[in-house]
C-alpha cells in the first residue's frame, strides 16, 4: 500500500533536528510535502534536512507558535499536516528532582504540546480539515523508575492530544499520538551506563530490579520506524483514525 495525501500539502514539524523529528521531516519532504522544520537554533545548526526551510521555535512560547503558523500559511498556503516531535528528558528520582528541572520538562513536553497543537488546530479548524500527530512515549502509559517527570509530562501531553482530537473531530481535523519505546537516538543512548552493544542488549533484556520488561521483538526501534508510523497517521489511508495512541515499542509495555 502506497500512502497518499502529502503531495503539495504544507506541513510543520517541531523538534525537527532530533533523531525522530529529522526522520519525519525527511519522510514528508520525500513524499512531496512542503515542510517547515522547527527546533532550537543550536539544534538546527547542528542537524537539519537539506533543502527544507528551518524556523527557530521555543515551543514554550505560545505567541511564537501562533505567529509561526500564520507566517507559514501566508507563504505556503493552508496548513494541512502538523507533527509535534519536540521533547526533552529528565532522569532522576522525583524526591531529588530540582523544581527548575520539573518546570523545564513540563514546560517543553506538556505546555509546549498545548501551545503547538492548539496553533495547528486553530489553523486547520478554519479550513475544515487537517491531521495532527504528536510524538509521545510509551513511558506515558507505564511507571518508570527515575523517569517520573518525563513520564508525567508525556502522559499529560497524550491526553491533551486525545481531548483536542475530540474537540476538533466535527471540524474534520484528526489528532493522533505515536508513542515510541526505546529508539536508537541520542536521547536513548545518553541514558546507557554501558557502552555500545552492551547498552543496547541491556535495554532489550530488561531489568527485574528496575521493574522494566525487555523488548519482545528483540531489537530497538529506529527513527525510521517511528517516522513510518507518523506518516501512516497523517496519510489519507488513516482518514478515519483519530484520538488513537499508537505504541511503537516492540511490545515492551505488553500493552493491550
């Protein structure tokens, strides 16, 4: 099956310089969409997709998100596709987590999701169609040791998108979530205490002492795995799918 619904359509991707976000930008660009990639200045300077225009965006700034959408629509036409992939990780016990670190994670992962997807949704509601996908995490659905702030922020963002999807359904706008598990990105490898292959094997095997199952498929996801799921939910072929929370984690959460 060939996915359709991208050629000539305008798309915005946040977190576009990250491992997953960059792959989503590449997929959309190759499918014929007009893509605007957004991230922090430092991230965009370090890693962006050639021939795709970039814009700096702090997702914690709601006015900036609204202004970006207005600018993109003025230059490229109505916004048809929106992907919110921006996110940050915090590691550590909740009892020891500095309040400033909690604020940072909630500000980017949760408030940022509100700012960005609301701006997307407002633009799409005006035209009576569109598709929004947010990249969350399987940590939103299962407790994790030393990941409380991250898991809480992603759980809130996940329910935010589902509620937004309910509100926008009558306007023909679909809102869905992709929830990756362990994926070969710098965010993942930065958590490993072992090097290289040993770190990957530890994730695949799981840890009884950390109350963490392994990965039944016996491999980590790649950014392309996640991007492919996002592309399906954006496509015409998912035209009757909204408020879905698609886990792409190799079965790690044993989720029904």
